[in-house]
C-alpha cells in the first residue's frame, strides 16, 4: 500500500488519511532534536502496516534533516528494536 504521509508542523505530527480516517505520529520539535510522543492508528485502519510505514517515514525524515531522536512513544521504541539500522538517530 502506497501511503501519502505529510508533515503537519502546525499540529506537530506526521499524518496520513485513509478512508476518511487519520493515522499519525505526534512529535515535539526542538533545535536539532525531535521527540516522538505518540503513534495512533484508528481501529478501522489497524493491521495494514500503517504505523510501521509512518515510523519509517519519520525516521527517514529525521535522518534527512540531520536531527536526533528521543523516542518516548512505545511503538517507536519497539520499531527501533526491530530496525537497528536507525539506532544511530537516537539521542544519547
């Protein structure tokens, strides 16, 4: 499934809308650091890999922008465990 994911800085989240439902990753941006707070996928959209696609998009964005990550969101923490190639983004 090809998702159109956008950064919505006004609401501090990356989001995608499918069938009128919006899934998102909520964040807080500070100079050089992005804190991922929460990932939410509506029940109607669960099981389609949307949270994983959002997480990958966010991590690629962080890498492209040369930011560091503080992963407070449990889903993002779990995603990072499964994808150690992104561990270098995590702020020490």
